[in-house]
C-alpha cells in the first residue's frame, strides 16, 4: 500500500499575509475554550480521584457482600442443591437399580441369545434368497429393461429429439438476435447518444470542472489553513492555560498557603499548646478531682443512709443488729510512722497492700 504523499504547503507573501491574521483570530477564540477545557479536566480528575473511585469501590464491596453473595447462596439453595439432592438420592438410584441393571440382565440373558439365533437362521436362508434374486435380475429384469426401454429411448433421443432441438435452437437464436438489434436501435442507442454527447459534456464542463477548481484552489486550501490554525492555536492555548494555572497556583500558595502555614506554626499551634497546658489541663484535673470528691461524697451518703436504715429497722424490730453481706470490713486508722493504733482503735494487720496482691 502506497503511503499518501504529503500535502504541499503553499508559500508566498499572500499566504503569510492571510495565515497570520487567521491564526491570531483563531487564537483569541480558542484560548478561553482551552482554559475552560483544562479547568474541566482538572475538576473531573479531582472528582474521579476523590469521589467516584471511593464511591465505586464502596458500591462494589456493598454489591458483592450485600447482594451477590446472598443471592448466590439463595440461588444455590433454591435451584441447585434441591436438584442435586434429587438426582443423587432419587433419580440416579432409580435409573441404576430400576432401568440399567434390569436392562443389562435382559440384554445378557435374553436378547443376546435371541439375536445369535436369528443371525444363524438368516445366514442359512440368506444365501439361497440371494441366488434367487441374482438369477431373477440377470435373466429376466435386465433384458426386459435393456431391450424394452433403454435401446428405444436412446434411438429416439439420437435420431429425433437431438436434430429437432438443434433446429429450434438455431431458429430462436436468430430471432432473438434480430429482436435485440431492433430493440437497441429503437430504445438504447438514442439515449446512449444523448448521454454521451449532451449530458456528460454539460455536467462535466458545467459543474464538475468548476466545482473541482473551486475545491482545489479555494475551499481545500482555506480548510487546510483553518485546520492548521486550530491545531497550532490549540497547542499555544494549552501553553497559555498551563502558564495561567501555574501563576494562579503560585499566587494561591504565596497569598494563602504560606500565610496560613505561618499562622498555624507561629500563632495557632503555640496558642493551642498554651490553652492545653494552661487552661485545659488544670480544668481537666480540677474536673477529675471534683468528680472523685463527688463520688466519695455520694458513697459516704449512701453508707450513711444504709446505716440509718439499719438502725431504724433495729429500733423497730429489735434483736441483734444484722450485718449486710458483701460489705468489706474496714480496719481502723493507725498513726503514721508506727505500728500502734490510735486511741480507741483496733490494730490493723501488718501486711502491706502490695503484698496482699
């Protein structure tokens, strides 16, 4: 396959004079379109990377574990496992013990001896029948067919039908040629002459040649120049769009990003540390201490209420004062730095809490 020849580029002052304004106008029109296109491409990539891909993975995971796996299990439970069990435990044993084994026994015991007997009988009687049919064909049917049908039919075809067919063929061939010549002379040749000597020159020199000249000289060069201008301007607009994007990125980084980072490192982070260390940590400690004090107060209040309830019950009922199960026996306090108890207090065991475990 031959390679297409490259289109010759028209050169000259007129071509350059027309090409440069066209490219300038096309560039002015194409630059906004290319910038909008680049913005849309960047937004589409960001949406695809931040939204569509995670959403697609989440939907795929959800479809797999919420739809596909339960539907597969349900389909197997409804349409596969019952038929497998039916085939394995009902149909296969029925076919094996109800049809296959009896059929094999019938074939071995009955049909095989019967077939062998019939084959022996047919072998003995077939030879005589073959001899009879061969003699009947050779000495009766073949002579009758040959001398009664074949030879008369061959003579009729050779002597009568073949000459008659040749004569009719010659007659109809000559008649067809004459009619064809007459039809061409009356119906074809005038129209052929009209087409060849009137319509073809009129269409060729009145339409095709001017349109071809217009296409090759005006429309095709203008179209090629327009396409070239669009390609060049699209590339130039891409460079301009990238330069504008880099400039906007630099402006956003230097006007917003760096001040925000400086504010975070120099102001927000120290203020946050100061608030955490100066206000939040003491307030949190005070809240924890207040919580512990409140819990101790509530525990003391509950113990006082229980003791008052027991005393009231003992005063009403009488008898020995009951001791509630599960309440730990708290040893009395001792003086610090010695093993002697305070006045009026029972001594506590000399075992540390760590050794008690």
